[in-house]
């Protein structure tokens, strides 16, 4: 994983977050650049036929927006855009951290497929039951429930980890009582 020299508070914070959550620095920086362009497009409008580019100084956190015309770059960073850039960077980091944590949890439970785990019913989502397994939430589809069993919120059960499936809310751990 690439590491930038931590001369500033921004650089050291970025390095620390990337290291703690096992996220590639380049992925975070490119995501921040995309988000900056999206924020500029939303607030100031962009001509779709022209090419725009965002640059971030990974040492200082300073960002600049450019209009690319051939081989020339014209800076178009509006005044006060640094505050917007800081908010965007924070939101992107939080999103990347959540994605990395969810990926780690799914990887952990993919290794537990076929085993028994303890969990607590936390809510009912239509015909499905949502279960808290400490580090993750799992779903018990209607087909995996025991029909004669009454499930109550906050009640603990032992569940069989059936697998990881792609549902309407993304990938989720699926457990069974049947």
C-alpha cells in the first residue's frame, strides 16, 4: 500500500485512516477527486463537452480544479471551494471505511458458512427476520424459518450460516433455523 510522507495533519490523518481500515490510498484519492468534480458540477454546472480534472496535493490536502483544453490546463477552482472539498473528502473517507468494514465482515462470515452462530432477533423486515450476529446483521428468509416457531425481538437463537447472498440491499449474510 502506498504511503505519503506525513508532513501535514491531512497527510498523517489520511495515512492513518488508510492503514487502520486497510484501504488503498490511491482508491481514496481518486474517489475524492471524482467527488470533487461531482460537487463542482452540482454547484457550478459543467459543460459536458469539455474535460475537467481535479488534483489533490496528498501532502497538504489542497485541491484544485482544472478545465483541460488540449494540452493546456486552466484553473477554475472557485473561491471558498476548500471548505466544500474538505466536506467531500470527509464523506468519501467515511463511505470507503464503511465499504472496507462491510467487506471484512462478509469475508469473515464467508469462512463461517456451514457453522452455527449465536444471534439476536432485532427486527422484522416483511417476511424476513433481521438478526444481530455481533459484528454483522444477517437475514432469515421466510423459507429458512421454522413455521411453528414464534420469533420475538431481542430473543437469542442459534443459527446456521447458510451463505452470503445478493439481496435488494446488497450482499448480506443469510442464516437459517430450518
